[in-house]
């Protein structure tokens, strides 16, 4: 049976493909015009545009603030997909339910035609228990790994090249040193498609720091109070179930999350991804957190 989360991914997948179609040929549209055509908010459109940029399609914008994809048009449309387009399609297909036979057939066809890899054994996602087994071996043998097709909270896919340090929160997360970002990160095992063990040894000496629920470590604890909508509360507890004791109901459709964090970057990423569902309250380190969010928003 397909889970609720997997069913929820399918509409998003189709919206992303529809966005590519809208950006691929005139007439082009602004973000404000794209939102109702996709049935999402303007912020979600920006998230989708960011996703396209992450996988190399690089949407551009003209003088009328209309977005488009500067794709090179092939002389012969029968030439089929380009390699980069095939890779993008494969990443999207990995997010469909494992039991969908169409997904598996398309993945096999893409790998045969374009060698886009990785096609993992029987094409089913590895389970967290299998991730734990591979990561345990990496930690014990001191080897680096690649976390392939990691899906973040916004649904964006990436491959992370890391040195695993330790498991956290009852083996739900793995704490790693991210070699590309030169910083420590925490990754949810359930969001990883495949853990690739490399033959490269870990070069650094890593001590396990104590992270907060958002996977961030720092030199001190900060108190942050958030007012959440019903949807915000649901998303918070789905993503970070250990925070349930710190969330209480304020009234109809409103919740208070009284949280302790080790720094602002971890919780900041979550708040900025759900601006419409979250309000930072005064008290504690709320003022400093607001200043951090404002600075990040200006840079964005």
C-alpha cells in the first residue's frame, strides 16, 4: 500500500513537470502568473525554480520578470532527451512509490539509454535499516560515503559526500562532516535513497557534538518561541517528532512551540521554508532570531 507521504509526492512531481513545460516555450509568465497555473503559492513556485537550478536546468528571467528555461533546441526533436534532462527525470522518478511498475520500467529504460545511474539492485529504495548497516561499516572502517538522492524538507534532491561520525536519536539520524560544505550536518535516514560506500578513508578527527532537533550544533543553547498554524504544527512534528513535548495548543488553529536550539541556522532553514505557517514570538532569544532571519532573507 502506498503511504500518505508517497501519495503526496505525486502531485508535486506533476507540478514540477508542468512548470518545466511552462518555462520551455512562450508565452512566458511571471511568478505571480505561474502560481495559479500550478495551483501553489508564489513561495512554492520560487522553491520549484530553486529545485530546477539545483539540478542544472538554470531558469532565467527576462526584463518583464518572466521566467524561462534557456534550453538549446535540438534540430531533430526525435533525438530524445539530453543526458541532463534524463538525470533530472530519474531523480523525480525515484520519489514515486516503489510499487509503481511504471516507475521501475522508466528507470531501467533511462539507465539503459543514458547510463545515468545509480540503478540499485531491484530498484526499490534501500530502507533505513540497510542505510544503518552501510553507515555502521563506514564508521567502523573509517570510510567516506555518498548519500545519494537525499530529499530535504523542501523536496529538493542532492547527493552529499560525507564523513559519517555517529548515529543520533535512536539511529534515526546520522551525524556527518559534509565535505562539500566543510561543516557538520545531520541527515534523516528515511530521506536517503541510497548510501554508497567509497574506498576513501576519513582524514579528519571528528568528535560527536550534541546537536539540537534541527541537526545544528553550536557553542550555547538559545530559546526560540514560535507560533504555528495547524499545518505548521503538523509539519513540525512530522519532521521532528522528538519536539512533541514542547508544542502546546494556544487556541483554535494556533500552537506554541517553545524550543531550545544550539544555533539559528538549523531552525532558520525550517522557518524560512514555511514563512506563512510560522511567527517568531518575542521573549527568550526571539529578537536575535528575528535579526538572523531578516539577514538571511535579504541575502536570499
